[in-house]
C-alpha cells in the first residue's frame, strides 16, 4: 500500500482554473465590487485602480499521505511521517491526509515566498492566502469546475447583493457564495508566522478541516476558500478599508523585499510593476477587489 499519494493536478492548472472561475463570479455589470487580475489589466487601468483591496494568492498542489501505511514505508519518509504522527497524537482526522510544503526560496529573491506572503497579509486592508484543492484526482476536480461560460450572462451579482448569491450552472440553481461547491473544495490558508526555511508543511483533511502547521500548531478557523472570500467581502461591505492608488504606492515603496527602480513612473505602472515582480519572483498572483 502506497505511503505518499501524488496529485494528478499541477499548480499552473489550479491557478488557471481558479482565476477563470473567479472571473465567472464577477459579472461585467457589477456596480459594487469587481475582482480583477492586475497582471492582465494593462489598458484602462486608471479607472480600475481607483480604490481597492489587494488579495495575494499562491496556488498549491495538495498531496496525500496514507495514515495506515506500513511503518517501514513511513520510516523511509520520516519528515512526512512526522505529519502522520502529529495528527494522530492530536486526534486530527484525514484518510488520506492532504498537505503541501512551502516553496523554496527563488534564486533572485531576498526572502522566502512564505515570508513575503506573511508580510503582505495585513487584514482588513489586504489579504494573502495559500489556495489548494481538496482533491488529488483530476476527474473529481474537473467535475467541480463544470461551469458554463454563459454564467456571466445570468442575472446574479454576488458582489452587489449582501447575500452574495451566484448561479451554479451544474445544478441550475442560485446558491450562496459560501456554499459554492468549487470554491468550498479548495482550502485557503493565510500565512500565520515567519520562517527561516521552506521545510515546513500545512496539513488538513479532505473536507478542509483539522488544519495543522508543522511546526507544531493546530489552526482554528473555516479555511475553505468560499468562506475566506465571504469573510473578506463581508468585512469590505461593513467598512471601507481600501487603498487609494497613492496609499498603495507608499506601501510598495516601503516594502522590504521590493526595490522600486523608478519612482518617477506613473502610479498605475508602479502598481503593474509590483504585481509583475510578485508573479515572476515569488509566483504570487495579485488580485484587486475594486471599489466603485
């Protein structure tokens, strides 16, 4: 019986599918909020970047561990076996156990990706999240993704109505954002501490519960992506914590890992340059929750 269960998915596929799906649930007629990908917006950006809340996403592949595999197999993979032992000792569920490891430091980076995400995560003004599917199988993943591009033309507006309803084309019914099957089947964990090595893991059950940091810490929250997005949206509705262009430029210029080579550039191009730096250096996707 196998000890480690590899995923059939790739980070690029997950990023592409989740980004596309977030585009589906952001209707083009939205008058309250829009969720836009900065690195894809190069024209008309002066209108898009008026007031916004940045959301930084790092897409991960979930891998699996078999908690009842023979001890001999576990001994050969001791760092991963420690995940099994920690969860067993703390009565955490999972069969299989899902997990992902932190990313190695890029050669061109001054710090680990995890620490960059941690420094960017400053709720309620901006958020950073690891996003990973709660499945290992491509067939199951694609079934959850089964959505028609025509859903953009259905009459729903999750960023305008307080209930955040959206239309699910698989079931042909309106459902709350927090109940959306595709988004609920992704875990989204904010980086919660600084590290000095990438040799750390987050683990969780297939339902998205019993999240643990290895390190040695059990994390308490509903970390399903649908619920994390819903919390961000509810917070944004209740009070305006958004950046203006100028405020965000000041944040960029003070950000330790980033060196702005041209402070004389137009504000929009400085924001685009920062987004490009995050993507090319740390593989972090920056989205903006845009305010009217």
